[in-house]
């Protein structure tokens, strides 16, 4: 290692008067002072250009093991790297490449400040877990935490130390492709899952070489893009901002998240990247976020087409002053910030604040102690694709499946003596099951549904595609060309179904029909799949429909006609095995929907925790003057929190410990749950509360508690929830979080349609 880097570290350690290793186990305010001293000691040695360099993040720009670039943008970036003008890299993976770049930063730059290496580890690295929306359907917080922990261990083994996850955007619009990346529509469930994911990625000890620095994104409102169209404008009120969108970010802060990412959208006429209100006033000042904020890809530059900045230099000025600490790939900070400081348009104290935040994270991660702590080739080889990862992915996948319909107990399937026709291009698709944002997984690496079903050898299995879903092979950066004309496989599929005892139809979306930039104007089965389903139905009504998708789809025709429907999402590496084990009853489904399923695209956005309106119901038998559609029901097809089991559950005996709640006190609400079926099963018991009158209008009900309960046949259990004033708080018309006195209702049941209800009053004393 270069002498100057050793001298820098020596100076840091002298000023800190302690070793960096000691910091790892220190939790007191004193340890924070030590880190601050270390950060300041480095900051004092930095030129303005080196400070700005820490605020600059580049995408991988050349083949690291090849010759250094000699011209063009790559050559400029390479020079910046050698000058210490780069603070982080993204999309550089593999210990060999990471080590090579880290070596340049640590051993060839003037101060030797280590780099961060980021990547979109969203639901796995090489071993892929279910898409996050599917994991949310498990309502199993410990399983979700373990899934993130597994992803962190595998990704960190290839040299990565930072993930751009979790995405904690709340969204009520399934047209938006990135619903697959979040936890759905509810801020309470979303907050619990956000906390679990941060803890999973970062661990209880975020300095471990097996953990990843997490990033709460996107600040804020991205999931409320108008028309569900990605990158579109967001226009919401203060109540929605604080009561719906902000809570998952606050949960991330509580979990100790180290970084946050701003969003592509504008809010109240201001692009989020340029919003001092969101970044400085709310996150950094009001809620004391001590980490740093990274822009989303190129979002600093995008303030120009937004019409908020006149050019790139102006955009850099706005972004830095607004609190966007690191510029991801627009190159504008490194090009303009030093000049802007000298012109007095950005203060050097503003730069220092951002750089302190970035250096603090690097110190806290132990990178100044050991810049190569993530660079162990032996660990890389031993870790990638471990069997225990596949076992965990399978467990998570089974927990994520939601049984939507099971008329006449068609499921589970008999394990012998049946002729089963499997139909649908997705049944033999080993890539789409991985979903979008699938990290470094290999195309074709998922267990297909057909392969999973083939493990059950005592039934006679036949397979027909029926129709190609896509023409050609879509890849991440291109749009899928959906087949809307070629029906040449219909006849064989129909004939196969005609001769079968049971038909399993695997229909839905390609893996890259959801995710970033994959908004849809319709929520139907793409291409010819609906027509294929109806043609097969004409010859055999004994159909199990397995829906694999990255979002809720409008399944109204299927719900009216098909006896069994399974929402299987995109479940990752072990998809086929998970689906087969559920279909055959080796695993009893327990998933519950984290998003409402519409009857019709015209209902979207649709969500359970809506407002009542002044005209919620019909006033008179023939009245049309109430909030409704004249051509469709207001009700969803499947509500939030809904999901069936192969057994049945009975709720009874709802009790409250009192009918008045003191603001400093606590009430207990309980319900008896009984497994009234014939097999073991798990049920997500859900508690909803309605605040009947508020200083601003309140939703018809809000999720405020849930518990995943396992019961044997005939077994009963009393489930209890605690209610206190903290649970009843919301951001009121008085611009503060508070619980307002008055009347409340509490509902308990198996979905957001829970109908067991009790009443209580919140009082001052």
C-alpha cells in the first residue's frame, strides 16, 4: 500500500485517538464523536475537487481486466478515478474487478479513500428469491428478513457492499411496473417489511463483510405517478405524503438504513432530486437522517427536461443545494460543483456536509480499516449458489403464493392416477419466473413449472404451449414483442385438454413485462392467453389457473368461470418446485394479497383504505347521485389481505378489555381463531381500525396489526392485539403526528373485509 495512504490512516487514527477496529463494537454517543473526528481529519486534507469527487458515482465504464481506456468518456472517467474524483461505482461485480478498482482508489490516488460498490440487489443476486411484491404476500416478516440477509451474503461475496434496495414506495396502481419491486398499497404492512428488509441487508452488525449497505428508495411519491406511467408527474396532498408515503421511510430510518435515494418524479412542481423540502427539511432535519442521499440514475441531469433547470450546471447547483449528496452517473457534480463553489452559488459548507455523510458511511462500514474486506475470491467461490440459499428461496416462494379460488376443492391435486394437461408457454419458461430486477442470475436458471410438476411421477403429464407469448426473446433493455396473431398451437392444446382429468394452465406476464419502465395500460392476460383460456374451457372446465405475474391482473372472467386460481407471481430460482408443492398439497398456501385486485382497469387506482366521500352509498332505490360507476361495481375482485387455504378458519368471540382508552393507557382486543378444516394451516389474522372523525378525513379502515398463526385441524387459539394512542397517531390538520380523541372501530378477520367489529373511545384521561 502506498506510503501516503498509510500516512493518511495514521493521521486519522491519531486524531481519533482510537483504532478503527474499536469503532465497530462501539454504540455510544462517544463512538459517534470518534467517527466524526476521523471524518473531519480526512476532510481537512481534501481539496475542493477531491471533495466533489466523493459526491460522484460512475457506472462501470471499461473492462477492468483489459487495458486502460485511452480516449473518450471512458478515458475521462478513468482519469477521475486515478485523481480521487470518484466516490462510488455501480454495476461492477466480481471480486477480481472490484479489487482492481479499489486498488486504484486506495493505492494510486492522493488520499487513498476507498470506494463504495453498489448494485441493484433487489430480490437476490445469483440465487433469486420471489419478487418483493410476492414476498410481501407472505406477511412473514422473519422470512422476508432472511431473504434479504441471504441476498446480502451472496452479493457481498462478489465484492459488492451497497444495494439500491429496499424500494419502499407505496403504490395503489397496478399499471405501474415497479409495483413488483415494493410491498404493495399499505403503509403499515409496507413499513414493517421495509424495516425487515433493511435489517436483512445490513444485519444487526452492519460492518460485517456478509452484509450490504441498504438504500431506502425512492424519496418520495414515485409509486403515485399519474396514470401509473413510469417517471410521470406526482400530484398529492400533504396528508397523503405524510400518512401514506412517508411511514416506510421512517421505518427504514428506525432500522438504521445508511443511504436513501431520491426519485425521478416531481412533487408539487419540484423534481424530487431538486427538492429541499423532501431531502433537507423532512429527511435530514425533521427526522435527523445521518446517512447520505444518492440520486437515481441521471436524475440530476433530468431536471433539465423537467423544465426546472436551464442546463447541466444549473442542475448541479440545484441538486447539491437541495441535499442530493451523490450524483449517480449524470457526471454533472464532478464537472460543475467546484466552479459553482468558487462562483458562490453553492457554499463549501454544503459540499462539506455531503462529503461528511459519505465518509461517515465508509468509516462505519470499516472500509478505511480494510478496503478489501469484501474481496475474498475463496469466499466468492464458496458462497455463490449455495444449497442453503436455494432451500431458503424455495421456502420463501411457497410462502408467497396466494390461493384466490378453489371451488369444489379441486386443489390440492391427487398424486396418482390422473391425466394432467399442462398448457401455456410460461409453464416451460425458465427465465420469466425469475422476474425483473434479477441481479446476476443466468437466463434459464429457474426451475420451470413443468419441471416442478414432473417431480410427481405417478400422474400422466402432457404439455402444450398453446401459443407463444412473445415473438423472439425479450431482454432487460428491450420491450417484449407480444404474440397477438399466431394461434397455430391452439388445436394441440385444446386436444390435450379434452383428454385430461385436470388442466393446469400457466398464464400471465413475461418476466420483463414488469419492473422499471414497464407500465401497462391494460391489466389483462397479455397476447392470446385469454382467448386460449376460453378455448380450453370449452372442452374441459376442470381447470387450475396458475397466474405468474409481477403485478395484480384483472382476472374477472377467470374468477367467474375457472374453478381454481393460484396467484403465483414470479417466484425466482425455485419457482416450479414451489408451485408444484402447493398444487399437490405438500405445502398449504397461506399468502395474503398485499395489493387489491381490480375487476376492471377503469377502477384503478383501487385500494382498501380509501376515504368514505360525502356520498358513499345510494340515497334512495333509484338514485344515481352517489360515488359509483354506472357500468361496474365499486368492489374489487379480490381485496387487500385476501387469500384462501386448503383448510378453513373460523373467527369468533371478539373482545375488548374496555370501551375507553386513555391517551397514556392501553387496550387489548382479542379474537378466537379455529381451524375448522381437515389439514394443518396458517392464517394471517388482521386488525383494522377506523377513526370515525378527525381534523382531516380518515380512511374507512387502516391495517394496524397482524399475526401469522399456525393451527392443526380442530385447534383453537386466542389472538390478542394491543391498542395504544401511538398506534392511532396520524399526521393531522395541525401539521403534527398525534392521536385525536374520539370514537374508533376495530375490525378483525382474514382480510380487509374483516366483519367482526368492536367500538372504543380515545379520551384524554
